[in-house]
């Protein structure tokens, strides 16, 4: 018999089909009948081996059994646990800071800031005694070069040695000035009826809502840690998440809220979690 005939005969044996029958012992009733070949048996055997290998790999790599594998020491596992704990602590710290930041914004909007010092401690800021509200010599020289009728004011930021252009939120008369000792953390400006309120810097709207104390209020987050608030408006023109440019109108002056005694704008400027005197930055 030639080799060619042997191969042909072997292939015929492999593909030949058999019937696998399961019958009851007493009545010979057929319960199950399957057609199967040696090729199918070989395929099922290989598939079972692959599935078993993948299952074993998954179990070993995701359970304590991994520590018994050469190359994966107990020290490596301990280092992984330490890294996870460090990341977890960092995330908790960031979350707590964000909660404190949002709480501080809510207090500013509602006018429920209990004390200046408490708000600084909560945000991790420096104490009130370390804050210098005096106008620097460079700032005074710059202010002399800007005319009163211009809508913006240049402020020299000594931290990064650059100039910041603050736009006037509204043209009017200041009726009450910045006074932290009386918990008045901004300035009250009286202006013409239906005057439009402008953003002092470019930034993103983080608050735009109404509350019983300060009425229609809007808050804008700016770069360099600046945060501005505009309270007692009659209409809000922007929503949370909107990006506005400096000088862009965001509200209409009004008399909303229980803390308002007449149509005016209550404007506050905060930096790095502490209130600052707006008149040191803006020409009203």
C-alpha cells in the first residue's frame, strides 16, 4: 500500500461520523443521540484545554495565589497596597478641599459667612494680620495713568509681575464700602435703573441662582485665584458653566433678596479664599 493510500485512509477514519446513543437499561428507550467524529472530539479537547488555561490564569492573577508565583514577592504586593493607600488619601484630600471650596462659595452667595478669620482657616489661607490691603507704589503710579472715565483699571500683580485689567462691574456711586469688621465683604454701588452688570475679569460662571437672602446672584471664577460675586440683581444673563470675557454683561441691577434695602449692586472680590477690597483693584 502506497503512502498516498495510507494518508487517504487515515483521513477517512478521522472524518467518519459515529452515533452516540443513550438508552434506558430496561426498555431501551432512546434518551440522547449525538453524531460525533474524531475531528470534533479533537476540537472539543483543545477548546477545553484553552478554556481551562484562561480560567487558571485569571484565578491566579487576581487572587492571593499570585504571591506564590516566582517573581512576585510579598514585598511587591505590600508596595502595591501602600501605593493604593497613598492615592486614596490624596483623592480624599482633594475631595475634602472641593467640599470646603463649594461650601465657602455657598456661604458667600447667601451672606452666611460667620467671620472673616473662620473663612480663611477653612480654606487654609493666611491670617488676616498677614494681609496687606495698602496700595503699592507701582499700583499708585499705574492708577494715575488711567483716566476715571475708562471702563477698566490696571492692577500690578506682584506675585507674577504682570498687569491685570479689571473692568468696572457697573458705573455708579458707592454707598457702603468694604468693611470686614462688620462682615461687609464687598461694596454697594447704586446705579441707574436697569443698568447692566459686567464681569470684572474673564472667567467661568460657577454660581447663577436665587436665594432668599441675596436674591439673584452670580459668581465667576477667574484665573490667579480671583472669584467675583454680584448680588441683588433683577435678572441673570448667564448660566453655570458659561465662559464670559472681562466687561461682558452678566446681569441687570435690581433689588432682590431680603438683605437688599434698595436697587443696588453688592459686589465682592475674593482671592485665594479671602475677601479683598474691590476699590484696591477697580475704579468705580
